[in-house]
C-alpha cells in the first residue's frame, strides 16, 4: 500500500468542537480585548505580506472572522457537516483533510490575488476548509437530505453542486461582493483531489450514486 494511502488508526475525539472553540476564542480576543486590528493583520492572509515571508497566514487565516454572522455561519456549517464527516474519517484523518484543503485553498487564492494585482486583499475565514467538508459530507452521505433555510429539501450532492455553480457565477460576474468565492471553489477542488489521491475515491461517482 502506498504511504499516501496509508490509513491512520481510527479515533474519534470530536476535534470539530476544538476547532469551533479555537475560532470562538480568537474572535472573542479580537473584539472583547480590542485586538481586532493587530490580529486581523497578523493572522489574515494578505498577499503583500505573504511575499515578505508571512507564510503562517496560510493556516491562521482560517481562524479569523470579520463579524458575528461570518463566524456563526461558518461554525454552524462546521458543526452540522463536520461531526458526521469526522466520525466517518476518524479525527486524525479529518484534521489532516481540514488543514490540507484549507491551506491549499489559501495558497491558491494567494496566487490568484497576487497575479491579478490584488495584493492588499485581506483573506479571512474558515470557508475554504468548510466547503471541503461539505463536499466530503456529500460524498460520504449522498442520500442525506439538507433543508436549505430550514425549508427547501435538497440531497447533499445537489447542495454541493448548486453551491459550486453559484460560486462560479458570482465569481465570474463579480456579484459576490467581498465574499472570497475563489477560496470556496478552491476548497471544493482540493477536497475533490484529496479524495482521489488519499482514498482512491472518485467523488463524482459517489455524488451520482443512490443507496
């Protein structure tokens, strides 16, 4: 067996709760202790600073959020989809998946922003990794029903593909405002590659399957 596909020994430590806790603590420190400006600069991914050596921000940008709604939306998605994905993968695999896809989404975004002259953009939020988790959820549980806004029932694969199409449209048209659709799509893309490389699974076949 290739070392790339060597599985970890299974354990389940509810790492999602630790991730949520770290995100909440950093957010609280930023806003309650008046550290918002310095922590935004030192932890967010800013292309102009990355080329000066601030490479740690490819990881830390995932733990910075711009407001309460940004934090709540991401953490709710991480809680809903992350727990079953972590239980399916095991905690070690889940943490590797989360950080690899989130980091690569940040690196990809850096190159896009820097090459297009957007060197002072501030990238923050866990959305790249969380969109990767969403894809993993749809791959593992293709018949799961998700209620959008608590009303509209969609199968998980339809939700994932719908979000992907919406992200492409908003990115191309520029109608997405300050939302980093590039990072979201990169999260999907690197999760797709991760399943191929790490598990030997073709996500498309899983997304099309019905159990």
